[in-house]
C-alpha cells in the first residue's frame, strides 16, 4: 500500500526502476493522481519524455501482452499513428 492516502488531482513525484535490458532504467517524473481506489491509485504522467514513455510501454507489453489494452493510457481520444 501507499504511505498516505492520495487525492485525485494531487501532483506526485514518481521515481521507479524498470528492469530493462541491458541495464535497469530509472524513471523520475511528475504525475497527477487520476483516480484512487482503496490503496491503489491511477497516475497520469505529466513530464514523461517520449523516450521514457516508450520504455514504459515496452516494459508493460513484456509483462502482460494479453492484458495491455485493459489499462488504457490517460489521454483523451483514441490513439492512432502518433509520431
């Protein structure tokens, strides 16, 4: 669980490590709490660069290829061929 309850709309600092190959990648970014549910929270990144976003998306696909579409990114509208 999280150390203290988060409120929707709150800005938080996120720092975590992706066990990427060949070296782990440290992601350090700001996020906004989009929703909370008990001790879980959905967080939308605010300053995640395209490189980090690609790393996270690739990591999530590796972890759960069948379930990737269930948790959609917190962006408006459908995602098509974004550069």
